[in-house]
C-alpha cells in the first residue's frame, strides 16, 4: 500500500514547533522545525561508545513545503541548502558538540523532509542550489526556523525539570 506521508520523531515538545514562510513571484516555501541540540555533534567527530550511551534526546527536524514543482536535482539541492543553512546558524551561535568541541554542524539524528507540488502543478524548478531564487528562500526559511528554535531550546533547557 502506498502512502503519501512521513513521520519524524523528536523529544522536543510540539509547543516548540516553529514555522516560517517566504513567497516571491508566485513561488512559496514554508518551513517547520523542531530544534533540540543536546546531542549536537560536529561532522567528522569520532564516534565513541560513550556517546551512544550518554547522548540525550536532541534532534533538529526540518520540513520544507513548497508549491514549486521540484525536479529530482532540485530536491537534492533543497536538502543541501537546508543543511548548509542549519550548519551556518549552529556555527554562528557557537553551539558546541556534546563533547564540548566547538562548531557543531547538527545532531546525530537530524532529518530533512522536502514536500513539493506534483509535476506540472506548480512553478517548475530544475535546481534549488544557493544561486537560485528557491535555494535562497530555503536558506532564509531554515535560518529563521533555527533561530526561533534555538531560542526555544535554550528556554526549555533552562526551566526546572520536574
């Protein structure tokens, strides 16, 4: 049985779901994110058994929805730009790896989902890299979602645990 849905897991309360939307010339991108960084890691950091045993729940889930009709190449570009944008925000805000190393690039459990219009039903996009309008929009949408999410994650981490 085919299904047109996707599910993502997170320990971040859904009250901390953030969203941001941009539109230009009939094309729109909407981003939704939950941001947890308690298991942040820097790409290439050595993996240890201790990390698996001591890692706490913390995932950055990104869902991007567009009315654009994305070719396979544009879907790949959208994920790449979203990942670059996420990493840039984490570095700009000095989010450390769970081991204390500077410059986390994400978490060990991040996910990116891109949903778009079916072929012929929206503005056609062959590419979605950083030199395209849709790629630029994706970068801004993801950055805004991460900024909002990091703020909420800091508030959540600072509240007394029950």
